[in-house]
């Protein structure tokens, strides 16, 4: 009886209780080559951080997740039971326990990518000065259409990359046509505007783009791949040579996945404004299956909400992100895709804190407008939809 009582009071140990939690929730970022500042894959790596991990999970700072409405398939939030185990383990001075194999916890082994695109040379990133958006055009030479089911965007210096967008530029497009391929360049503001579809996005904390068996993203024959990269220097000069790993479907899927957006380019945030709000809305030109959201603001961003507005005016919150965190640009994938009819109205509302109480604010005295550098602001509500495979973005918007 005494032995049973002692066992019940025994603190959880690393190998039996804590490692499985970290494998499920943390090591996707906290491993070599990923954005986490330290690896957390072994007891030796984890032990020095036990108290810090305890505080981070109790305060719900880690794993990063900012949705306060909606249900999402990729929600990494710890359960109350997981948080309690970590707290008990850290309070007991982080016992190791007996090592044990956990084959079920290992990530599935993926086949090698069908194609790896890489920039021909790295780009140098200064220690402090913020670069203008960098572009590079890659020419994979596709002679037939390809359907991408998975895309993994891999910067070599993740710490410096605020976002990296992979666009598909169809043959004959005029966008960036005056620039030579295979070399980095900057574009004038009017040149950067495009309706080209997005193939994949890398943002801090995001994982690879991976779609179900009946969905994929189409690349037309003869298309170029354009990378747009926003570098955010962090005090040390470095360089980056990103890669894009692509996996192709063997057969044509049922659905083509498109990335659409709610964009408010006419921003004007007054100096010292504590809570400035902007709203933008739009209607879908055809039926679609709503899959996910990716809100985008800059350093003054406070919150971002996507809503569905019914014909009678009733508003349903699809996702509210609060607080918004410039350094964790997360995607939110719906637990259950949402069918939407032609004419469905989607609305986005964002709030900004341009006051001196915002520690990330570059200049509270500035009247802030829309532009690319982090010192300005943006409001873009990206969202992914699935449409029939015989539609690309152009035909979807031309459909009557």
C-alpha cells in the first residue's frame, strides 16, 4: 500500500511523460535547422531549459498559437493535463527516468521530393539595415502541367526570413517581365503587384504546405517560379540560399487549391493611436471550399479577425487572432473545411497599436501608411479555397 502511494506521488520523468509531449508539440520547431532557438530532442538538450519551458507553457507563450475563435486542425496548444505534467516535472528538478523507445512518435518518413528548386547563389543579409523585398525568378522548364500536393520552403537562415512567398508566374505574363531570371533583384512598388497564384508560403512557425489526396495546386506548362522574400535583419550579418521542395500528384486531383486575399492598401493610422481599426470585405465569384487562413500585419498589429457575413447581416467569426504577433506568422487550417456558395461575403477586421506603449512600435509619432518595409503597415487576409480542378484563378474570377 505504501509502495502504491509512493508511486502515485512520484514526479513524472522526462522519458515516460515529457519527451512524448515535446515530440508532439515542440520539436517541429525546436530541432536543428528549424526556427526554434535551441533543439529539444534529447534529455541533455532539454534539461537546462526545464524552468523556462515550465514558465512558457504556464503563460501559454509556447507553443505559439493565437486563435481565440474557431476550431483548427493544426492547433498545437497543450492540454491542461500536459501543462500540469510539465509543471510537476520541472518542480521536481526535471528527473530523467529510464530511456524507452517511442517509434510511434517519430514523424512519418516522406519520399524524396520530386523536384528541388534552389537559388543559384546565396543573398547577403546585413546586420541591421532592412532590405527591400527581394525577388528571384526560377525557370524549372515544365513541359506539362504539374499538380503539387506538398511544398516545403526551406530558408538556410530562418531567423532572418520574415516571410517567403512562392508564386507561379504563368507563361506570357507581364509581371516582372523586364527582370532577368536566376538573380536577386528589387522591384518598384507598382511592379510587385500581381494576381499570380501562390504556390507556398514560409513564415516563422509555419510548416510545409500539405494537401489531401484529392487536392493539389496546379502549375501550368511553361510557368516560372518567383520567390518574394522579406528579410528582417537581427543584428548579425548572414546569408540565405532558400530551397523549395515539391511533391507532385501522380494523377489529376478533384480540386485545385487557390490562395485568395482580402487586402486593404489604403491604410492611414494616426500618430499615437492606441487602437486603430480597419475593415475590408469581398464576395466569392463562385462556389468554393474554405480551407485555411493566414493573416498578415506588421509590427503595430494587435488583432485580426475573419468573418462570414450572411445576407441578413448576421456575422459569424471564422477566426480571431489576438494578440497578433509579427514574429509568428501562423497559418490556421480549419478542422472541417467550410463549403461556401457563390456570393458569400467574407470580411476582415484588423486593429493596430501605434502608441508608445507598444514596445515593437518603430515610431509612435509617425502617420503610418501601407508599404512593404516593417516600419510601415500592411493588412492582408490570405485564405485558401478549393475549387474544381479544371479552374485556375483566372477562370474562377471570370465565372458567371
